[in-house]
């Protein structure tokens, strides 16, 4: 995987929301041109009643948004020291 500086997760358990998840992601990416998509991971989980679709975006660049003020926007990645 290429280096990344931020992670954004989109997820939904409701069928209607899952149907438009791609459009939501496209809108979000257009609203954040300062971030470049590095990689994507799609995860589907389910139990007897619920099906959850999660799309995790790995991004490079810097966001103008303050993650502390708007935690739903972007989660910056803080490198951990190697042991």
C-alpha cells in the first residue's frame, strides 16, 4: 500500500443508504480536492438481521478541516514509533 496521511470510513446498515453510498463518497471526494485517494477497502459484515457495508478510503494530502472540530470528516494518521 502506498503511504497515506488520512483515513475516511463510510458505512451503512440500511438498504437505502447502501444503495447511495457510492454517490456519497463521490460527493465527499469532490468536496475535498486537497486529498488524493491512495487505496480503498470494502468490507461487508452481517448477522441474522443486519448487513453492514463499509468502504474505507486511505488518502494522501492535508485537509483544511480541523479533525477535532469535525471528527466525521477526516481522521489523520499519526505514525507510531517502531518497536
